[in-house]
C-alpha cells in the first residue's frame, strides 16, 4: 500500500447496535475498492474484521479492527467497532482515533440502544457523524420511516443525502441528492445514470431539505439561500462539508452491505464530504511531568505523537499495538517515549493492518493508523512520542468495570498459570480488571457484563489457565452490641512439661473504633511478657467470627485478671487462653452480622425513573435523591446493600434496555436484617459441614 499524504486520509469508524451490519459493511467496502477479491461473511466467521477466534465462535465483533480502503487516491481507514453493549470501552477508544463516525442502523424499525450510545458519545466529542441505513434489501425496509425516527430524535441536523431506489427485494441502487444521479447495481458493476422517473419528485423534495441543511453550514450560503438564489453544486458540497465538520449536518445514506449495493457512492461521499485529519485542528495533550498543556499540529513535520488505541495480547500472535499517528512520523526502528509510563520503547517493524493481515511499511505518517509488535510496556490508551518533545495525549475515559464475578482455578496447574494469564488479559483489555479480595480470599474479575467476562474466561484458557466462574462473595463482618465478660483458661498436662494460661476479659462494642485491646492487669496476675500473647490469641480468634465465620470488627477487649504457673506458663499457652476467652465471651456480647452498603449513582432517562426506583427499593435500597443530569436524563442516588447489587449491571440493563449506567462503591457497614442474618448463618453452617466431610 502506498503512503498517503495527510489530506488524502480519512479515518472513519463504523458504530451502532450489534447485528446491524457493521462488519458486513467493512467487508463490502473492502471488496468494492478491490482490497479483497472475495466477500467474507460475519455469519461464518470469514469476514476480514472478525478474525479473533472468539468472534468467529460467537459471531459477534469483540475488538475494534481495521479495514483500510483505497478509493480515488484517498486512503480510508475503516474502523469496525463492536456494537455489543459489553464492549463500550472499544467504542470510546475508537472514537478517539477517527475524524468521523458512520452510525449504522437497519432499515427495519428505529435505531436501537447501541446506536444511541455511540451517537451520544460521538456528539459529546463533537465528532462529525453520518447515518448509514443498512439492510435495504431485506423485507420491511422503510427508509422514510428511519429518517423520520432520526429527525424526531435528533432534529433537523438529520439530512438525507441519498434515497433508495426500490426497497426490499426490489432494492437496486441509490440516488445521490447532491449529484442528482442514480447509482444502480452492485459491487464494482455500478452504473451512474439519470434518476428513474418514478423517483424524480421525491428526489427533488429531499434535495431541497438537503440544500437547506448545507446552506446552514455557512453564513454566506444561508444568505444566498434565504434570498432565494440557487446554490451551485460546489457551494452545496462546501456547505455540506462545513456542516458535517461542525456536527451541524448529519447526512443519511443507505444501502445493503451483504448485497453490496450503495458502496461506491458511500465511498465517494466519504472522500468528498468527510473531514481529513488536518481539519480537526491541533492535537491536544499534557506534558507528562509538568502537566502543562501541550499541542501539536496534525502534520508530518511536527514532533511525533501517537495514540495506542488497541493492544492485543495473543499467545500465538504475541502482543500487537494499534496506534494512530496524531503528529509526526512513526518509523520502523525508532526509539520513542511512552510518555504515559515514562519509558522508552524501541519500535520494531511497523505495519498497516487489514483484519489480521499485516503489510510492511517503513513509516506511518501523521493522520494514518498502523500496528507494531513486541513493545514491552505499551498498552491501550498510552501515548508514544518524540523523547525530546514529551506529550501525553488526551484520552477518553473508558469507564469503570461494573460487573464482578470470582474465578477459581480448576487444578493446581491452572492455579499457577492464573496470575500471569490474568495479567496478560488485562494488558489487552482496559475494560477488564482483577484483584484479590483480602476479606473473602476470592480472585475477583470485573468487566462490563456477563458476555465480557465470559470472553475473558476463554482468553484465560488460551493462556493455559482453566477457571470456573463463581458468584462474588459478600465480605460480611461481625461485631458485638453489648458488654460481656468471662474467662479463658488453658490447662494441659501431657507427659513432661504442662501448659497453663488463664485470663479474664471484658468485651464491649467500639463502633467505628476498630479493634482495641486494653491491658488492665494489676499486681502481676499475668506476667508482663505474656499479655501480648492474650491479645494475639484474640486477634486470631476474631478472624473466625462468632456467628458465621466472618471477621469480628469494632470491639474493645479489656484484660483485667488472670493467673499463671511458674513452670507451665508460656506464650503459646496464653495465646490459647486468649482464643478460649474470645470464644467464651463473644457469643454473650450480642453478636450481629454487618453487611457492606454501597453508595449507588444511577444515570437513566427520566422516563425510566419510576421503574429504576422501585427496583432499587425491592433491593432494600434507600433513595437518597435525584438530580437532573442534562436533557431528559436523571441521576438517582441511593444506598443499597452490596449483597443486592451483585447482578445489578445485568438488572439495570434489562430494566432500561441498556440505556442506564451506574457507579457503586462500598461506603459503610450496617447490621444485616434478622431474617437475612439467619440465612447467612445457615449457609455458613452448611459450608462448614460440607468442609468437614
Ligand atoms: N439482508 C441483509 N443482511 C445483512 C446486511 N448486512 C448485514 N446483514 C446480516 O446481518 C447480520 C449481522 O451482520 P454483521 O455485519 O455481523 O453486524 P455487526 O454486528 O453490526 O457487525 C449477519 O447475519 C449479516 O449477514 C444487509 O445489508 N442485508
Ligand atoms: Mg461486527
């Protein structure tokens, strides 16, 4: 592939709900442009951009993937972005490396939530957008209906730039409303001709809407338009281009990806109407040390800055880093600074990627996208730059994982491999985290949802770690509610030297004060050197709980009396005495179980507030308040026991059909209601009995 100047590059992402045909569209564009000579299918895993084995097994896209298309001396880097809701991290990283988003939606029905989310994220970034209405060849295709739905949702920025010719089985081409020409036929055998007579009227009508939108992009043009003057072809193109750049005009296009209809005109439009990387303006970031604002010109002559937007760690392919050069040139063999991590990296060979295929190149220029292998310390979200001109590029917030499960290694061998495998998976997947919960002893994995974590488990397997997924345990705790006192006496006579330790303790609540041990021994009832042993015994015993095996917190122990034996007393004997004293006294001190309570913030469409609130109330939640959070959105704040939140990511998605998001973190502990405490105690008993057999 030849090297293109920055103005001859377009970086375009395909976004939208799962199953709308993004991967098929990337395939059709590759085929139409001659980059591939056979069209693969996402249904059987043969599509260029679905090359990961999990993608092929599940028939869904999981990773962003590249499909560079050369068209009329322009290179279009088509980025195929997964639509499944679990992979919103991919959506966010893809948005940071493209100059325009094509939002794909089918001609049947209204755009779904994957479309909405991508739209909102693109709009937040003020990214130029277009809508591609796909599957025009399928039954019930209704272009006008989709346009209407888009207009009622997003207003007059929605501007049809094409009309379909025919519909469902009769669909055969598109009318381009700028050129006022028809493009009929599929693949490369598309003919440009006069608009068929039966489409003329409709085309005229839609063209007027389009011209109005185009005029609004430019002051001079709007004046002309309002005066009733005709806009020339070039003026319309200019106005549209400016409107698209500013996000004020969102052109709507249509076609069929699998029938390969409408592709040539789509490519023409991307080349002529969509912005090139210089039109987005300067590249912004910060100095890694001083934090001062830095910026670079989007040009080859500026110092290098490149954003790594995807890292793939594969046991067979090794580590691959996909990067977008924002400024300067990234050359094979160069030494660059990973400014995010403060490390120098040596670049090996740089490539252009098309799906899993790589093509050598010696340099990747400003505005273009490339791949390199074998970087030691670089991963998604990092900035690579000229060591003499350090910059950390602004990167999108990828959001925090919201769904947790725990994993258990199947065998000892798996256990040894689990740690490194988790590390490897985390390197390539910024939406995935893991940690060991010191309270429950579980290895907790967190991600965007069940599908995401299911894929993580498959990847762990590839790295040699077979694991079972189990529900995350709630880190309950126990405490006491009243004063009690009693003795712990350890006496044993075995053969030679005996063991003797004896202490009296008082136990009382110490809410919020942690565990406290008070030495109130007077007159040497217990020799000085053995008093810490009593404390040690109590500390050991508290780990095993009173009621249900959970650590006991927030209580005070006063050791006020005891006795000893000149020969038989030892540290070990007083540790035992401490344990016995705890086990004797704690049950009398009104023990209760505490549960973690989370502060929860849920962001939802206003209309769903009632449903979300009643669900949370059913989860023993307390509503703290609501705030308006932008047009039509509400932020609901509540406190909810963690035990009820384990599957909230899934519940909220189903209640709000994917439109709600939330954040939750443990805030404090509260007493578990009695009926639930009984269940916890019964479960603990069952587990202990099972463990004894
Ligand atoms: N009839 C028809 N089916 C399509 C079209 N585009 C995609 N499909 C089918 O829709 C399904 C999902 O397509 P895919 O490209 O994987 O969607 P993605 O999830 O958006 O990447 C597959 O079964 C495709 O064959 C189209 O234009 N017409
Ligand atoms: Mg796909």
